[in-house]
C-alpha cells in the first residue's frame, strides 16, 4: 500500500506545522521549506482548513497552524479530510462485488493485512509520527 501524492503532501504539511507549532506559517514558507508545488499546496491548505485540521488567520502575523493537538489527529483523519477515507469493503483486486458470499481469489488472504492496516491508520497520530527517529518530512 502506498499513499497518493495528496496524502503524502498533507502529512508533510501537518508534520511541519506540528514540528514548528509555536508560530503560524505562510503558504510561501511551506512551499519553500517543503518543496511542494505552490498551486497544489494552496488547494491542499484550503481543504485542510475546511476540514478543521488546520486553522488560518490573515494579517501581518497570519498564516496556518494546527487547529487541534497533534495527539488528536490520526492518519485516518487525514485520509478522510482529503477525500481518501478507509474503504474496508474495497476489493484488493478491484472487483465491484467482493464479499464473504462472493469472494475474489485473494479475499481470505487479504482480510488480516487489511485489518492491520486499518488499525495502524486509526491508531497512528501525527504526534507519534514526529517521535520516529528516522522520520523524513
């Protein structure tokens, strides 16, 4: 499993805001520090503000910052905020109809890894990501 670019960028932005939580940061600073495409970043920041993960303020000392504690932001919240929620009913092979009564070839084997991924996404917080020594953001 890998995250989309939007998810990757959202995690990088939120991690940066958590790491430098004392101040608000402009989109220009985020663009410069994180090397993200400016236009893409502005759309992403707008979406994260709308979804309540970050807050924005205008003016000389304005910018964006986390809207809630990093301990309260889980990876699944980030996925949901950017429109990529966990889809536990999605078939690993891409079939429309795949369930216990109509399983695909990997249905039984995929159940356990899917549960582990869902647990990881639901239990991993933004704060815990920052505690990892090898974290790259």
